[in-house]
């Protein structure tokens, strides 16, 4: 189902609410819907009604909870048939077979919308996250999967080397099928999660599962790495030490190797994760090491342009995740 989406909220207030367009697009994809048009407009009842009435389409309107009654009750006759109220917050109407939904942007709109949007019988969505260093290759593989299964659609959301992918197709919920097996085959070395977990949460879960502590030494991301790990879980449960400095060691493979090996002896952790960088004329070279009692693994990545720190952080997190999953990673 396609929707025109309207955000009738003062733009200066948007930062107060847990609303992000990318999150919305992902949510729609998982529920086999899409946003055909997205309109931002400061709340003004008259101007917003003028914009709202321009097109006859399925519509979702986000606004502050306190404005929904004021906006809708003054022109109920224009909204068509009243279908119902969800949790005393969301209003649902239907006009000319088009759904019209009003949602409070300042409350849990995803929970409310999930109640309203239900997959068609026999329809299934499957979402997963991968590490994507080459999006052209990823798209090629997705097109190959699409061509093999009639009616299959896909959406992808790329963000600095991490890519969330949603497939929509005919299938049985709760059952592993040929589509999922094909995905596992094509992306087996790059899949991070198939259950909605973000990479930071997956790392936290693996560290807890293995009952080991990690020490982090960062002179490259300016604390972004640590901020990401601490954002959505109690990461201090698996953390032995965290240090953010301007320089932890000589920015070279040998430097970070020796640094990690030395720290492993006395930091009280089973894993040392150290990252540094060297500035070059044409790029930034990020060098990081993952060390345990068996080996020190050193990686180098070169990045150019905007978003270097984000890409370096995502790359380092993925290699940590990957090593934690391997059976030969000894603690």
C-alpha cells in the first residue's frame, strides 16, 4: 500500500520527538508499504488543510497529539467514514477506499501504526542487515534474487557501509523458506542480523554469551565508537576499560599490534580492541587491532571525503562482530 505522508509539526520542535524519516521508511518496508510522498509543513490548521486536500490518496498525517482533535473534528465530513480510534490516540478514516490515518508524532507511533497496517494474507516480509562495502554488488545480488521469485520486491537503506534490506514476497510467516536460504547463501559472510538487532547490540550479546570482557583504546573516532556501543545497552557489563586519547601508539600496523599485545597482559580483559589513524594527503588511514590470548588481528581501511569516522567506526565494529562469531576466536 502506498501512502502520502504529512508531517504537520513546527520544524523547530522536530528534534524533541523520536521521529526520523529513515526509520519511517524502514518501518513501512517491513510492513509491505511505502511512502509515495513526504510533506513537511509547520502546523497551521488552515494551511495544513489546504495541503491535505490537494490529492485523494491513502494518507498518514503526523502531528502533535494535542492538535489531532482540533484538526479533524472541524471537518469530519471531509474525512469520509470513521473506522475507529486506536489506544485513544490514532484516528482512522476511509474515503473512496483510501485509508486516512492521524498519528501522534510525540507518542509511540510505530506501535499504533503496526496495529493498523496488517500484511495481506499470504504475504511475508523478511528483513536483515549486512555490511556492504560494494553497494553495486549488493544491488546486483538482490536483483538476482528478485528474478528468481515471482512477485518479490526489495527495499534497501544504506548508511555508511551498513545496509538494511527488506524483502516482500508470498510466504508463510515463521517458516524458513527458499528466499531466506538464498539470502543466507549470497550474503553469508556479511550478514549482521536477521532479527532487527543493530550491530552494537549484536556485539554486546556475543560478549555476554562468551562471558568475556573487552578493553577499548581509541585515538581515531573521537569517542564515536564508544558512544555507539553505550547508546542502546548496558555495555559496561562487558567493558573492562575504555580510553579515548589523541594518540595511543604509533599509527602503523606494527604500532597498534604491539600496543594491543602489551595491553592484553594487564588490562583485565579477554579482548583488546584498539584503533588509531594516520592522516595522509589524499585520505585517512584507519588502523585497528582485535587481540585475544591466541592472536592479534590487524586491519587497515582508507577513507576519503565526508563521513570517514562513521565508516571507520562501522568497519571496525563489523570486524569485531565477525571475529566474535568465529569459533576459532579464543579467549
